[in-house]
């Protein structure tokens, strides 16, 4: 898996609900979250629920006033 370098432009596109950026964001982090959850959660439906909840929470913070301010830390925040 190739790691992506997030920048301020990417973060701004997420804030603006840019469809392609949101698709990339979900596709990129789905793989990483899945790897982490498979070692901790047995139920595939629970894994799906946790992934969805993670994206809802992260995007809510990204779009909030004063949310994620440093794009380079986005990956750490999601994890």
C-alpha cells in the first residue's frame, strides 16, 4: 500500500464535501481501518459499523470550526 501525503488543499476539499476527495478518503482509510479492526473484532458486521462510525466522526471534526488544523496529522487522527 502506498501512503498518501495529505495537504491543506485536500483538507479543504473534504470540508467542502468534494465528492472525489471523499471517495479517495474513504477508500484510502477503509483499507487501513480494516487491517486494524480484523485483529481486534471478530464480527464482520461490527467491523462495518465501526468503520462507518469512524468516518462519520472524523468528517464531523474535519468540518467543524477549529477541527483538524494540520493536514499532515489527518492520518494519525483517523487512526
